[in-house]
């Protein structure tokens, strides 16, 4: 499940931090020109149909993580495959 999501994110040019023992991956949206992940995550459901959580909401010092987004992969296979398909549209954003 993790690999499906990681492949989709890296496929549109988003670096993903290695993860193990969790249900989440963290991707850096900076390659898409994102400097404010909060604003980016507000647009994502409307524009792509996928939800992400800005990592900055978990931090006091938000600047170092301003472009990082957390995505959950604890979903049904069909849901992840559809999310992967939808994320492909980010490449053209």
C-alpha cells in the first residue's frame, strides 16, 4: 500500500521521505512550486480529489516544513489506486 502511494508521488516529482512502521508518507511539494503546504492542502481535494495534511500543523517552527505534506496509505487498495491516478494530474500543475 505504501509503495502505491510513494510511486504516485515520486512519479509527479515529489520527493518522499523513507518510512517504516507507520501509515503515512511525507512528501515535499516544493518541486511543484509550493511554499505553503497549508494552502496547497486546501486546494488538493477540490483540484485533484485527494487529501493531504500539511506537516506544519504539527510543529511550532513551521518554516523548515512549510512545503511538506503528509498522506495516509491505510486505505483500501482500490482507493489508493484511484488516488494514484488522480495524483498524476499534479505533474501538470
